[in-house]
C-alpha cells in the first residue's frame, strides 16, 4: 500500500469517526429544532470555521498546478455549487425520510451508497477491482446486520432515504473529481454555503423555529457545525485526492459503526450479537478493499 494512499485512508477513517459520533449530536438536536434549520445553521457554522484558514493562506496560494487563469474561479464556483447541491439533496432526503421510517432501516438504506458508488463510477470510466466489489457488498451486509432489526419493507420514508443515498453517492463522485483540481478549503466553503442557504430558505417557509429551540440544540449544532461539517467534510475533500471513490465510500461508510459505538457510550444504547457481527463485517470490508490491491501487486512481482 502506497504511503500517500495510507494517509488518505487514515484521513477518511477519521472523517467516518467524526460523522459517526455526529449521529448522537443529531439525535439530540432534532428534539429541539427541525431538520432544515439544523442543517442550515450547522453548515453555516462550518463555513465560519474555515474562513479564517482561507484568509491566512491568501488567495490562490494553494491552487493545484495547471489550474491557474481567469477561468479557475468560475470552475471552482460551478463545481462547489454542484457538490453543495448533491450534499444538500442527500442530507435533506435523509433527514425528512427518517421522520417516516425507523432509524435502523434509514441507516441501512443510507449506507447503500457504498454499493451505488462503484456502479456509478463505471459510467465515468473508473475501473473497480474485485476486492472493492467484495468489500462493498460486505459493507452493505454489515450495515444490514448493524441497523435492520425488523422485517424490511419499502414505504414512503424508505424511498426518500434511498434517494438520499444516491445523492450521497453522487457527492462522493463529484468530490473525487473536483478535489485534485481545485483548492480544497475554498471548495468546502462553497458547498457548505450552498447547503446552508438552501436549507435555511426551506426552513423559513416550512418550519417553526424558536430561539428556545435553537438554544436547546446549541451543543448539538456546535458539534455538527464545527466537527462534522467544518472539519470532517473538509477532511473528506482532502482524503479523496489520492483515494479511489469506491474505496473512499467504504471507509466513509464506517460512520455507521462509530454511530453505534457513540450511541452505546453516550446514550446508553446497547448492541446485540447481530449488530456486533455487522461491525465485524464492516471492518472486514475495509480491510478487503484496501489490502486486495496490495497483495495482488506483491504476487505479480518476480
């Protein structure tokens, strides 16, 4: 395994840890405010976290080679808008869908993006080896054991979450395409601003938000904005520079495991044997996906 690839894997796994524990904050926050204002405020906070770093770096200092010129700003803005739109759609469909389905089924359906990503990647001529396919299906099976505890049925909420999963898969691919070509911090801020603007606008029309509710959700929003958005989504952009989108999706899907651990540690939720088996499958999926190519290359050497 190459050193740069290993660093990317560590970055993406750290992202999954932060996102996993964000499920705890999100569950607490939803007791006080609606899903759109929660997303709107936390993504706005994510922008504020990153702005000082952009100012300190100075305009244009971190642009990748070959991306200079007057057209780069337009390319960055367009790419950031597309990434933000995909992220907004995924987050929104997931949040609204959870209202109409169980958290277990929502977790499994959302995690299906680990299978959707390599399928969609084929349309962009990105090759996927057998180890990645095996890892993707192991991850999906692990998510099923970890999250689904009742008979699986498709209803309105499940359909919404499934659409959200497809949007998250599109977001992984968009970031994988953009991250080597544009400034990571600027891309992150633009997509966060898009999500915040759209979410806050919809909340103003459809949700009844109070200062008391925002105050009650302050801690959850702070974690969701500073850690889950400001740090984790930025780490995703950086980590995907040297990672195959399918590999990245499997590592990021580990958030479900850390969400279960966070629920056990902080909310006193318990896991049964079936769920522990799901965690084991998820970990196996990560190892298979990342080590398949390494051992394959070693066997080819004379």
